[in-house]
C-alpha cells in the first residue's frame, strides 16, 4: 500500500483503475488470514464514494480523481461514509481529503 501511495503522490498522472469491491490492494492480503475486502460494507463504501464524486468503474489519472474529490467531498464525509472501517478513527483518509480539497500535496510516508 505504501508503494501505491508513493507512486500516486509522486506521479499524479498515473492511471488508476476504479473498481467497485476488492482491488489490487486487497489481493496483497495474506492468504492465511480472513480477508475483510469481500464483505458488503466494502461494496457500500465504494458505491457511495463513486456516486459522490460522479465516477463509474473506469480508469482515470490520479490527478483527475483528486480534482473530483476536491469538488465533491469534504473531510467530514469520511466519518459518515466509512463509519464502520477499522482505519477511520485514525483520521488518515479525512486528512487526505482535507489536503486534496486545500490543493496541498499529500505527505511522504516516513519510513521507520
């Protein structure tokens, strides 16, 4: 996931294939653990955000996706759309939306 994030951050012209449901990030989930990507809440969240930004399954440049997010999403939307996501309380997605809507760059992920 870090590699994908950094690629998009550094190369906003990168094409992103938009899918509803499990994606390439989910494919990397360890086979010996229960996959959380194949549940109804993933599809619901995907459909809600795709509807919100006005995109169907397709391929768009990351920069185009960010433009759509900046016009149609506010950070607080994440709290409602993703209320049942285990990562939501960390605020990372809200912070990302805030930066995108303020036309500010996403931060580099610091290596530990």
